C-alpha cells in the first residue's frame, strides 16, 4: 500500500514537471543542464552566442 502511494505521488510529480517543461522552454533547458551537471566534472554555461563569443575573446587576451 505504501509503495503504491509513493509510486503514485512520484508519477504525479513527474507529470506536473513535464507539463511545466512543455509550456516553458527555459525550465526544460534548466532540467537538461542539471542532468548534465550531475555527470560532468566541469560545466560552462554561456548566455547565448554573444556570451560565448565574449568568453572566447577574454580567453584569447
């Protein structure tokens, strides 16, 4: 009984998270980054193309 209740709650939580991601690509991207960050030793996030280019220019100077 307890296991089924926990599974039901987990399923509802997953469904609610999925609904939020479908309506908001920023939340989806954050979830992707969290999944990657959990497996990577180092992660750099750039703020769009301009952020990436600014970072490259700083490293070259």
